[in-house]
C-alpha cells in the first residue's frame, strides 16, 4: 500500500515520535491526541482492519499494547487507560490501516470515551445471542 500514511510511518519512511519498535510493529504518538501520551500501535504490514489482520499479528499487537501500557503507568503516571480500536468509517475509523489506540487517562482529563447504553429486553438479548452463535 504505497499511498498508505500508516504504512509509510510504520516502515520509518516518514518520521514519527516512536515510543516502541520491534520487527513487526511501531508504536507512535498520535498527532491529535485525546490525552497526554495517546499512542497508536501500527503493524508494519498493511491490514485494513480487524477483519483482515491475522490472529497471530493481532495477538502480538495486544502484547505490544500491554508493554506500552506499563510504560504509560510508570513514566506518565496515568490513572487509567483505554484501548480503542475502530473498524470501518461507521465505527470512527479514519485511517484504513489497522491501529490500536492506547489512551492513558488522568483524573479531570475531560475526555469521554463512552457510549450511550440502550435497554434491550431479556428476550431481545437471547435473540441476538442466538443470531451470533447459531
Ligand atoms: P481512527 O479514527 O482511524 O481510529 O484513528 C486515526 C488516528 O490517527 C487519529 O487519532 C489521528 O489523530 C491519528 N493520525 C492521523 N494521521 C496521523 C499522522 O500522520 N501521524 C500521527 N502521528 N497520527 C495520525
Ligand atoms: Zn498501510
């Protein structure tokens, strides 16, 4: 994907604020951060989203996120942390190269990374469960 910005960043063809790197991943600071330290785990190979990324690669992404999360706690003193991973424009994905957001959270950071809960009936939940597992 020669025109993919995250491919270019992940491969080091475009400079970035890299906070972790190994053979398969680069973790960079988001340039429009939700909070101090907001970072993106980028695979060096191009996969559009969770549907495309192989299981072993996404498993490694989770390990990388854990390593970086520990650093966030130790070095930035965050009070909590959100992992966010958007798939598809409807879900808020704007860069179509798989990435995992690591968003350190601080008391009074003013962010809301939440959803509006709905209230399905017990029957509706069972119907959805059956639709997924059936
Ligand atoms: P998405 O909405 O696709 O889940 O997240 C894309 C994220 O990438 C956004 O938080 C945005 O700020 C960040 N971003 C987009 N372009 C660049 C870039 O060129 N460099 C960096 N460091 N972050 C970027
Ligand atoms: Zn890419």
